[in-house]
C-alpha cells in the first residue's frame, strides 16, 4: 500500500495544479449538496445529490447511485473513495446546479485536493468544501455569534475559514474547491444556512443518504470519515 499511496499523492498533486479559484459567472441560486453513506453489509457506497433553491428555500431535485465500495477509508485520500459514486449520482439530476456543497475539504488539504476540489474538477462545476473537522491549517475558534468566522492559514496563506453557523455548536470548516473564490464560498454557505449547524443542501443530502442506507437494511452507525 505505501507505494500505491505515493502514486495517489502524485495524482493529487497533478490534479491540484488544475484547480482554479476564480469568481463565479453569476450569483448562484441552485445549490447542490453532496453526501455519501455506506452499507456495511453489502460493501456498497450510496452517493446522493440534493438540489436546493436558495430563493424559494426548498428542494427542487435529488438523485442517488449505489456502487461497490472498492477503495478503503484512508484520511487524505477520501476523494478516491467517494468521487466515483458521486459522479454516477450526478447523472441522475434533472436540473443543473450552479454550485456544489461537498461534505469534505476543498483546498484545505495536504496536497490541495480535497473531495470538493476533486469532484469540482470531475464535474467541471464550482464546488465548496464544508467539513465538520479540520484536516490541516492553523486558526482560532470564532466567537459564538452565528456568522462569525476566522481565517485558516496553511503555509502562511489563507485557504479557508472556520465558520460559526449556530450558537452553542461546533463550527464548520469552509474552503473553496474549484471555480469559486473563498469569499464567494463563504457567502454561499451563509446563504444556505437554515438554523442548523450544517448548510441546508448538505443537511438534506445527509438525511437522504441515511434514509437510503436504512432502506438497504443497514442500521449500523455511520463512520465519521471527515
């Protein structure tokens, strides 16, 4: 496995060179949340997308796919495990989202290619990483006031923010993935909040993926993989 990981690191480094952080062409309205859950009994991954209309404050489309889980859980290499099933799920969407919210990292990654960056490259869409735990970087915890945030530094540069979405709950870690700036990523995440810790598109995607997992007969607790 060590030699295989070195090969994968090289792939990540090459893909990271293709990541572009640039302004959006238009203000986003349709935001898709992406999430993956696992059926342990059948060794399957369930990838889902839920498209949320920011103006109407409602879901307008959803899709899912199931594939055999062929890549192990290895911190720092999550995208090789989850991108395949998410790409398959994306094919089922009836509407094209303006931007993707991904349950994982963007450029806040040891090699600059978290799940959001990798998926954004594959789908050629703006993508934002919204993680529950930090993977790399130095930062201070923001004040309790919802909407407050602090910069996350990596190698002396600001690569993301630690964002307080609700008072009294842990913050989330936001970083641009592809085709979007950090400022816009933060704006989209804030616009997607609905009183919960997790932005509504991602929250609904998680609910959807967990329902599908339970329908497959898997009642085990989900591995915390972020």
